[in-house]
C-alpha cells in the first residue's frame, strides 16, 4: 500500500495531511495555504478554477462559482433543506434526471460529487507535489450526521477524483483520534464540531488506544453559512427600509454582502467592533448607493445567539443517548472554524460546566485525524482501534407507510441484522423491500435509500417462502444488503434501485470524460498563458512605439501597428491556441525591429 492521505472535505475549506516518518504533516497547496477553499468556478472562456483562485473571483462571476456544495451532496432536489438553500446561493440548483440536486454552471449541469471531485483532486495534487509520488489511497472525512446517500456520494466524489477511498470516517471521530493519539489522555470526550455548513456533537470514550464512540447527534444544515445569512438578512432589511431597494434580489450585491458578513463575523472573534463598508452596492434614482454600517460584537452576538443555542439541543440528545451527564465529560474539544467565535466557546463552556480545550487547531485537526487513520491502516500507528456508531436509524417500510426500525441509531458499526420477509399473495415471484434512514415514525418523513426486489422466488402459497435479508452497515457507515431464500438455501438476487446518487455508468462516464478533457484542460491552460503573454507584449510594444516612433522607419512602424491590431483582434474574438501563438510570434518579430531601432538610436547618441 502506498501512502494514505487524509482529506477533510469541508463545506467552506478542505485540508490534506499525511503521515510521514512517524509524524503527521498538514500540507500547503500551490498557493501556500494550509487549507483550500472548497470552491469551483468556470470562467467566461470555459476555464475551470479550483480553490483560492476560484474564491477570489466569486464576486464578479457569482453565477458560475459553486460554493458550499457539500450541502447538496447526496441530496434530493426537493428536500426541504435544498429548497431553502436554493434561495440563498448565487448559482443555479437544478433537478437531475433522477431528481437529485445538481448545479448548473455555464449552461452545463454537474452533480455535487463531480464538483467535489475537483476539490479532492486539488488536495491529491497538493500531496503529490509535496511527496513527489502518486497518491491514490485516501481517508476522507464526512460529518458524523451524514446519511448513507451523502456518504455514498462522497465516496463517488473520491472515485471520480481518481482516489481509492479506503475509509470514510466521521469528522468528530477523526478530531478525537488526532487529539487522543497526540495527547493520550483516557476519558470521555465531547467533540463539538461547528463548521461552515454542518454541526456535529460526538461523545467518545478513549481508553488504552480504543476510541469508542458512545453517541453522536447533530444538524447537517447548521453552520457558518447560516450565521452569515442572518447578518445578510439584517443588513438587507435595514437597507430596504432606508433606501427602498431589496439587495438580496441583486445577485452581485448579495455575493458582496455575503463576503462582507463572513469577514465581519471573523473580525468580531478577535475585535469588539468592526465596520461593514460596501461602496457602490447598488444605485437608485439619485445615483450610486453605499452600505456602511458599524457593528459591535455584542450586537452581532444578539443576532446569532439563536443559532448557538440551536447547537445545544443535539448536545443534550447525545448525552441522553450515551447515558451520560455533563459532569461525566473529561474534556470538550472544539472543531471547525466557527468555534473560534467567543460566544460559541462561552456557551459550550457553560453547557458542559468546563472550559473547552483549545490545544488543537480547529481547521486542521480533522485532516490530521484522517491521516492518523491512514497510518493505522498502513500499520504505522499501532495499538489504536476505532469503534464508531451509525448516526441514524436504519429501517424498512411496512404496511400503511410505517417506518419499522431494524438498526437503531448509535449502534456500533460494523453491524449486521437479519429480518425474514415473505410473500403476500400466492405464487408471488418477488418481494419488494424499501430501505430508509431516519428517526420519524412515518416513511414519508425519512430519507429513502433504496428499493430492493428479491426476485426468483419459487411458486408457493402466500406466507410460505422465507427470505432472510441481512442489512449490514460497514465501517464507513455505508449500507449493504444481501438475501437468502431459506427454503432453497439459495442466495436471492437483490435488485437495487438506489433512491438517489450516481449509477456505476454515470461514474464511469464522468471519469472517462475527465480523461478526455485532460487534453482540453491542458490546452486551455496553454491558451490562457499565451493570451497573458500577448497582452503583456502588446502593452510594452505600444508604449515603446509611442516613445520611439520618431526614430523608427515608417515601414517598421506600420509592421508594429499591424501586428498589434492583429493581436488585438485575435484576443477580442477569443480565437484558439494556434491563432494566438501566430499573432504573438508576428508581434514578437515586429517588436524586435522596434528594439533594433531603439538600440541603434541609443548607439547613435553614444
Ligand atoms: P470549516 O468548515 O471548519 O472550515 O469552518 C468554516 C467556517 O468557520 C466558516 O463559516 C468561516 O467563516 C468560519 N470561521 C473561520 N474563522 C473564523 C473566526 N475567526 N471567527 C468566526 N468564524 C470563523
């Protein structure tokens, strides 16, 4: 097994770490950042941008910049949380042919795993650049509260990125693993993880290298994005009242507001006051309008307090599920960028009756934990055993649309349970099983994972056939089903119709397309470089021409002017690599004549 990289694929930022010579290293990307924005954009010329460079141009290219895609991964288009997200993102969310939430950028529809794969590829590249070798094996983390569809979709993203995802682990578990292996104190830990898009709370017992998750709870739609939104809503409401213009309907203004809200939030973690200053945010009948607003930390805390309070419900729930009280907790570990906020630290401290531990870097600890698990799988880290739980109840549909649980949430994984199914009418050749995840009593309120058909049942009176179906949750939290006809002892075919996600054929097509597009991508990069070079040479030639026109023979002047005009035309008309190369080479020839004349003139003077 080659090296195993650990990737924290975050809503806002991603991070990659690797175990090298007994040490875990967090790796810096090509721009020097230890975390990489999980942002993908397509420019007007079709160039794909990933990471910091994509984030930087989000204000001017808001419609074609995909942010916080993790909120859509493994989700149905009509899921309530997606309906809510649709009105708050600047890009278009569309239904896929099978009803999943997909993203439209520059007129093409992409599945969230495809977009996430570009972020994962960048993380893979970061590791390869550092290690100087190919890195194909990875551990990827997900919020503890992700269901099977979200985990499956994350795994698909890994496959599209050319990664062999050895294990999917939960973010809080990874954080505890990183903290526990480096600090090595046994006890009951509470890991409070508030990131850009999701909230998780996990209670975990560590003793002698065994990390046993006792319970987990959370909210996959509660994170920094929601904090920013509350401030955006307040600012735009004030603006509407004062100026009569709804800024949220102007996507460019909305994007600027969002960035300013996030910046203010971050500044207020260290300063007690800040100013939001957005000149020319829009214009009214009297001309341009600006948004300038001071905000103090206490005012901000008043606005977002309800969200911080909202995280405490799952904390109570996790304690109850683990049969623990707050004073049983030995250590509270904070994970995720949002835990830098003083109000979060204070409320969590009050709730657990102890100051949270601040020894870990909340942005990096999850990737470090993933790399630690990589070290465990390669045998480099000894005496560590991870026992995680399933965050959601797994069950099947029974008569009348009732959800009947089979594996309760917080069961230690891997786990297998069996259930006997039979026929409802004489000579029925198949039985249909509908598998779901969730905590609600009725089928319609839970997440549908798949429908299975147990086929090939021999003709028999109703109720006689006995089909033993095993539901297995593997260490990744992924669900598998197998079935056996007890009458014949034969394995029964299970035909899976996953309720959502990419099919094998989809993944194959996307990977093939990416391979085919690699050449396109490379020529796209070459085109951009050539265009930049041409722009630069045009600029210097124009200036030299102005300065030295008097010493340049008319024929040479003409040659430079016509090469410049041709270059401009080729660039303005967005012509291809060959045309730009041709125009650049002609301009270079003309520029040499210009240089010759300049130096001859200087020589003459000397
Ligand atoms: P993560 O998903 O862990 O990278 O967390 C990202 C979230 O943390 C984003 O919403 C950031 O705006 C937020 N964040 C990062 N730094 C700070 C800070 N200093 N204060 C408050 N929030 C922050």
